C-alpha cells in the first residue's frame, strides 16, 4: 500500500509511512480518544454541545475496544 501511495503522491515511501494513521488490525476503537475529539470540536464551536459520543458510537460489532469510558 505504501508503494502505491508513494507513486501516486510522488513522495518517498518513508514520508508516506510517517503520515499514515494507526489502524487497529481488529477494527477496535480508542473510544476515549473519540470522546476527547468530540470535546475539542465542541469547545471550538464546530460540534453542538449536546452531542454525546455514547449516542453515536456503536461498540457492538467488534469486541475489545480500548479506553471505553464507564
């Protein structure tokens, strides 16, 4: 994948690899980080203050998510 992106983006493979985000191979989410992201965007006025991540994150499809708030 890095080789393909490297060619399309006309960037060295090392640079492409540095820019890729981490994706859990099992599809698990870092739920606490999603909460932090929502709070960040709420504080900047880009997301409604009444948006509650618990109401739109579905944890049922994959077991073992990380950092799940109680």
